[in-house]
């Protein structure tokens, strides 16, 4: 029985790789490879073309945005002239008040207190036992000393013992002012020898020998006389040389361990120095505030 060309199964099937004859022959693999390569090339060009179009579209959008922004900037004032800008605030005009003026003169330095106690030409304040040793007692820290007799003399040698008198006279001593202070059984006499200049005072201090004569009276017994051993000091400031002689009112000799005698002598000497220094400070202050003669 005949069923036409191809037999009972119809025409030979067409697969994805081409035709296959009914005898089972091998497909044309070269033709199939060319067809696959053509399809791959078409897909690649389609992808490249699509990417290029997308890139061009993005670039166009960006360019449009930039142009738009530049246009807005110009509208906000890019084309304005300097005359169209806001004016700065008005500056204040010069004040009608006169400016302060300053003197070109260099101010003089304040007077030196030591200058006023170094020469009699400037040391003109009143000088006496009361100005040097005021009051009825002396307080130094927790120690209080009673003031005894005082004395002022232009006979400098008469206020001394031993060689000191001639030394003072040789250096033209003007006067000696003395005062005695007591505390318990100790007593100290301080004497201030006054000279015309500091140079004379320094020379007398350097040459000093012998000592000051103690001053008794007004309830203070004689002390540091007749060969009794006492403590003596010498110092100076400006045109003043000050001496002390201290010991016991009962006539006992002074030894190194007698601290009360040393404390009394040191306190009285320090007080004397401070009084002379205050004298210079007072005169310097008065000179600084005195009106200037025109």
C-alpha cells in the first residue's frame, strides 16, 4: 500500500539544526555555525546601538540642565552693572571734637629718698632727738622697750669713749644725738653722728674705733662704764653714722650667750636705720608733689 512520498510518516522532519534525510545522514555543521555567528553579531550590534543611544540621551539631558542653570544665573544678576549693586553703608564723618594731645616732654623720674639724706644741702627737714626717737617707748615685734634719757650735742667727742671722739672730729662731725632704751635688766644707748656729706660719714665709719658713751639718767643707772665689757655696733646710711653700746644695768659683763643684750642692740639699731630712711622718704615725697616754678 502506498501512502505517497515519504511513507506513512509524511515528509522528513525539519529540526532546529536543518534537515535530516530519512537515511540518517549527518547535519551540515558548518552551515549551522555560520547561522549562529550571524545571529550573535546581530545581537551585539543591537546592544551597542542601544547603549550609544542611551548615552546620547543622558548627555543631552545634562547639557539641557547646564544651559538652564546658566540662563537662571544670568537672570539673577550676571548681566548687572556695578551701578546696580547695593551701595555700602555710609561711613561716619570725622568727629568735630578735638583729638587729645600729648606732651612730648619726658616725665622726670621720682626723687630718690637717699639723695635727701646724703648731703646737708638737700636734707633740710628738722632734726632733733624728738624727730629721730619719738614717743616714750619702742615696740619691735613682741618686744617693748622704754625710752630713757635723750641728748643732742655739737661736741661730738663729748658723746664718745676712747679714740672715737678724735675720729669724728677729724671728719668734721656736726653733732651727735643719743637716746637710751631699756628692757628688763638690759640697756642700750644709740648715738647718731651727723656729717655734711655721705663721703665724710663713710670715712668716719671705716676709721671708727673706741665707742659711744652710754647715756644714763631718768631712772636708768650708769652702765657700760669703768671697763665693763659691753656689746658695740657701728653702721651708716647717707650722711649719718649710728653707734650702739649695750649691756646690763647691774654692771655685769656681756658674753656671747647673753641673747637679751644682742636682741636689744639689734632692735634699737634697726629702728634708728628705719627712722633715717623715713626721713629721706618724707622729703622725697614732698619734693615730688611740690608745684613746679615757672
